[in-house]
C-alpha cells in the first residue's frame, strides 16, 4: 500500500452483505466499522465523498463491494466511493485524505475508508470538521468533535506506531548494551591480566633489588677480607727482616737468605719485580729457587736445583730456596 503526505492510503472495502439497496447501508451503518472478506475493516461514510481533484477513474459496478474490488485492482487507487443511483464507482488517487458532504444532485453516495487510515470529514452545519478512523483491528471506531483535536482512534494509532518504533529502538538499545557489556567484560579481563603481570613484574623487581643489595653487601665483605689479607712483599721488605726465616708468598713456602742465594743450575733469567719473580718460580715445577739481584737488568734468576748456598756478596741480593708448594 502506498503512503502519501501526512495521511496513510485510503482504501475502500465492503462486506459481502447485500448492498443492492441503499437502505441496507445508509443511514444504519453510517460511521460504523465492519470486517470484510479482504481481511480488513471498513468504515461507512454515508452522504460523503472524496474531493474530485483526486479522481483517478470512473467505472460501473453493481454494488459497493464491486467498487472496492475495482479499487484494489488499480495500482494507483487509494480510496473509492459508490453511488447507488447509477451504480457509479469512482476511484481516487494519492492525496484523497478528506471527505466532504455530497450534494443532493449527486444522489446516494457512500465513501468507504479502509482501516486503520485517518482522514478529515467535513460536515455541514456544525461549524467544524471531524477526524475519523477507517476502522481498526478491534472493530472500534471513534470520532473527534473538532478540527483542532484528534480522536481517540487516531491517537491510538499514532501511539501504536510510536510504541512499535520505541520497541524496536529498545531492542536495538538492549542489543547494543549487551555488546557494550561484553566489550567491557573483555576489557576488564584484559586489564586484570595486565594488572596481574604488572604485579608479578613488581615482585620480580623487588626480589632483584633485594638480591642486588645482598650481592653488594657480599662484595663489600669480600673487599674487606682482601684488605685484611697480607700483600706480597718486595725485596726491601723481605731483607733483612725475614733473613733465615720461612716466608709464604706466591703460592709456595720459601727459606729466605740475604746477600746470599741458592747455588745451582740456572733455569732462566727474566726482568720484572720481586713479587712476579717469586710467583713465576712457584708456578714452574722445575724451579727450585730464586736469586733476585735488584740492581741487575734481569734481576730474576731461577735455578732448577739447589746445591747449597753461594758466596756472600755485597750487592743487594735476596735468595729464596723452595721448601714446598701448596
């Protein structure tokens, strides 16, 4: 069914009851609504007609029901009226949204309005107009009393459409709300997972910080112990202080002699400090003793065997004879 302007399409239908006599319809059924064989309701408007400017076609039918059938058969027909005097059926096109009084010259005219359409009916002699329904789903029909007020049927139809629209909007809104709640739950789970990871990360950081402090404390303790350990002595510290004594240095135990050293086969002579000379001999399994001549270019002389002590000399000499390695 087509829509037009501010009013819905106007279709005319009539029941299968006999309409051959004008008295069967009017005035007994004027303003009443009945169910039709077309599955809709029709409201009778005796002595009313549609504006002629919207006339689509004029045909001949033997009764009002045939007039309705003709309207339904026309794609552009939105309303019809039947005149019993000459079996004239007029079909009206879009824009036929009001009724006016038919003149006596026009004969017995009945306009047929299909539910649930609304149109304005102009009544002569009452100084106003009526807004009426072409019937509704429960067979109820009502009329307003003035052109400024809608009747209950019209209000009911408007409210019904508004309710349907609101119901659809509510359904869409509820669906959107459910989706939003699902998104919020998903986001919340993601946030909780991120917070849990952050918590574990913070705990790991705290443990790492604690381990760091423990290591720093251990390093400080080791440094303190190293400071307490005796440092390797140089040749000036050894002689004459440790002359004839045992000295633990370079990972070995030595017997110290001053201005005199162990006599034996020379293993090798090297440059370097007294401390490095002692350490090198201690690491070499073939080395049995050291003569350290501090004024020589190659002061470190290592011997592979000891055959007693050499002669006493005047030059600065520190002699070390290996006692043990351990």
